[in-house]
C-alpha cells in the first residue's frame, strides 16, 4: 500500500498527518471514514481506492477514477428507481428534472461535505498545500464510495447508503424548492474559498411588463460567470448561481444565455 501521497486529515490532530505508508494512521483513516459513512468494508483496498485521487496514486488505475465511473451509473439507477416508486403520478419529464438535481455533482459534493469526507481524501504531495479541496473531487469521492460499497457488500449495501443520503435531496427537489439553494450554496463556497461574496448583475430584460424576462450573471473574484434568463429576477439569479456552480465544478452549463429567453430554460 505504499504511495507517494498524503492524507487530508482535517478532523484529527495535525501531528497525525503523515505518509500513507504508515499502517497505523492508514487504519485510523479507514476506520474514521467507515464511521462517517455508516458502513464497514470487508475489503479495505476498495475503500482505499475510493479515497485515492489520481494525484495520490502510483498509477491512475489505482485511483478512484474507475470507481467513480461505476458509482455514477449505480447512483443514477438507484435514484431513478426511488423516484419511479415514490412519485407514481409524475410523468417522465418531471422525474428527469428531479433526478438531474439529485444526482448532480453539486449535490454529491454537498453530501461529501456533510459527511466530512474531505478529511479522508488521499492526494499527492503537490496538492497538499492547505487550500480547500475542490468540490469536483468531493463529488468524485462520493460516487467512488458508492461503487466501492456495491463491490464490497453487493447492491443492497449501496442502495441503503444512497437512500439514506439522497432521500432528503429528493424531498427538497420534488418540493420545488431545490433551486432556492443555489444562491446559498454559491455564497458558502465563495465565502469559504475566495473570502468574498457573490453579486448579481442585470444584463438585459425583454418582454412586456406583464411577461418580462431578465438576464442576470453572477460575479465574484473579478470574474463574471455565464448569465441565465429567468421569468423574474429571483429565478434568473438562482439560475445564474447554478451556472456559476457548474463552472466551478467543471460541469456543463444547466442554463444558457440564449437570444430567445423562452428557449430551453427548463
């Protein structure tokens, strides 16, 4: 299990941060992670792989990239099944919208943060510079752990974990209030990572007073992020925040600055 990596151990005394080849500290990391996720692995190597970023692995096949690929598929499948049974009166389009929010990388990163998983991420020395863990890595980590559970204990173990973590997110998305979190999520990230606060810039407005659309962009750290249209300023700001989060996470934009504000802004 030797590697050229180091642990991000934010929840233990700093004197315990050490190289991954220290067996005692490695066991502590795994035990603490298992306590956080509520599952004890039979095959500890699966958990180690799930926690290992490519920068901390001897080679990329030993990182969590392959597990992330599998975990993404498992997560999507389980959430789809949950939605299918939970909302028998909703059509496919409605279920798809809920799913897109629930399995998004933003949500996966949010859950990783809530579980404190960043404390167990194994990264290369070059990334151990005291900076916050990128949210994209936290999202990868969550999906990798899902896959590791699936391989270690079978589908029921993975399903149980996903259901416990995702049910509150499903409830939030299904209630129609999930979008209300984007501005809050962006503000938390910007305050934490940039010591700043995002602001929202009105770029355009179109239509008659009774049916007006607004084009708004989020901005912070001397950057203006891709704008989004909304049927009111609140909606446009939420969508602009969602676009900014997507850029920070390296994801495709959920909303586009279309010349036609009515086009594909669902």
